[in-house]
């Protein structure tokens, strides 16, 4: 008979891409869920058309993974692409006080800059240096102007492609089982799913004061007739080392005066 245990920890995940073997793991998950669905149809017969047999089919497993931290590996995984290193154009925003009819940008723009003064008036300007001349008619010394301008930056990118979808992965969920009598760790429990696909659907809400914790759904697929397995690996018991007994001092001392 298998031992009863207590599980109260989240499961860590290891995800391995089937196509190239790339491995991604997370030990900061907040949720790792697993649900089994079964299609049940009933065979009816006899007077009253009673249920006489249950026909079970279409067993499937699905679940969700929610991570405490944002990670581009997760985003690339559900998009069906790889993380790439590219040069991209991004927009800087600076709010600077005019001094001597000038402001100094922290980075050199690569194209036209956009300016807005304290009265909300808008202007565009082409510049070749980080020092920008501000007409007195637009903003006087001491007034602030808001400037938006494009720059080039090195970035890790994950393409959101309309033509790519999540590939198949090996998924392993690892949690801990505790002995209810001693409250010590009894074993490690692994949920191994040889072939899963991530749905690719996600919600990303960025709200002031709220942490974004990405959550993604997955579905386990059958491989050679099996969907997965639960595996318990018992922890080795710690050896209790008994220190050697020390003889009492003087126990074997002879009578020196004899």
C-alpha cells in the first residue's frame, strides 16, 4: 500500500523543446495546475430507458502555469519563436528645463524630435547634436519642454508572428511530499508529460501597484498511447552517526604505587 503524504508546495517546472532540446526551467512558479477530462456517454436500454453502461473515452490532461517573474523565454515559447538579438528603434522621453535657449539630450536622436511646451503647444525639429536650440517664442529660459525622440538600441526580441504557434514540449512538474507524522520531506513527486503544447493565449494587464505574473495554459498530448505519469522518488534517510564511546578517565589506570 502506498504511503499517505501531504503536498503544500507549488511545483517547479522544467520545459524542454522537442525540436532542438532547448531547456527552460523555473523555480519561482506561483501556480502549476493539472486537470484531467474524460468524455462520458451512457448506454441506455430497457423499460424507462435506464443507464446500463458508461462509455468512457477522450481522456485528456490540461493545466496552467503561473510564474512570479516575467521571462522572455515564456513569451518565446508560446509564440513558437526564439529569442533574437536585434537593433531596434525605441522612443525616449525627457522633460528638460530651458537654459540659455538650449536643452541637452542624454542620447543623440536618429530622426526628427517632437517637442511640447508647458502650454501644450507642439513642434518638430531636426537635430544633428544632443544640444537643441529652443526658440524663445516656444519656451523661455526656466520653462520645461517635453521631448520625444527615436534612438537605436540593442534588444532581445520575441516576434509576435501571425504565422507561428507554440511547438511541442516535454514538461516536468516537480513538487515535494511530506510525511504527515513527522512533517519531514518523505519524497519528491514528479509529473512527467512527454508531449505538451501551450495554447498561446495570454492576458497582459499592466496596472499601477500590481505585479504582472504571466500565466499560460497547456494541453498534454498522447505519445505512444500514454499521456504522462506520476513518479515518486523517495528521499534517502539521513544516516544517524553514533559517536564512539569514550572510556572513563582513570578506568584502566593502574596503581602506580603498587
